[in-house]
C-alpha cells in the first residue's frame, strides 16, 4: 500500500508541504481564455511555424508541421531513440519556448514510442501590445528508427 503512495523512488513523506493555490488564478484565467470562442488565432503554420523551424534544438528535427481542422498546430519531430524521457522533455521545452506566450499550459503524455506535448499558450487580456489571443499546439517527438 505504501509503495503506491510514493511520489518518487525515495519518498517517505507521502505528502507535500503546501498546495499550489497561489498560482490557481493564473491557471483558471488560461482555462477561461481557452474556452473563449474565437480565441485561438488563425494560420498557426504562418505565425508559429517559422519560429519552430528556426529554433535549433539538438537531438530534435522537425519533420512535419500542419494545422488540423480544430486549429491545433500538429508538429512532429524526430528524436534520438536513446534519449531519456527527461532529456526529451528538456529539449521539447526549449522548442516550445520559441513560440510560448505569457501564459501557457503543457501536458505531457506517452503515445506508444512517441512522447506528446499538448500545449495551450496565449496572451491574456491586457498583457501585451496585442489583443488577447492564443495558440494550440501538439508536439509529437517520434524516435528515429
């Protein structure tokens, strides 16, 4: 029973020291923006594609960039099959930093051999010189064969 409560291999406390409510307002604001009709900007390949392709990130090579019917920019990159999950995550965040806006959410998951990062990023109301808008992006890191 205790093993299932461990948060990492040497965890013996089984609980943290605080909650994250100090950041909840920002998370809730991004969630509300993500639900706003028309908030996701058009033409993500034109607006984000050049920044992603221009971001030289070791071990990653962008192989495909396309926009889905849902407005999500699907980016596929090949990666070293021997790279650790932590190393892939680090490289993915460097690449995502090339298009990140002041507010962002990134969710990582496995899909077979691939590692997928689902991203919502955007500018909240009054946070910059442009009107509030956002982008949705799915970065898939696929190990080279």
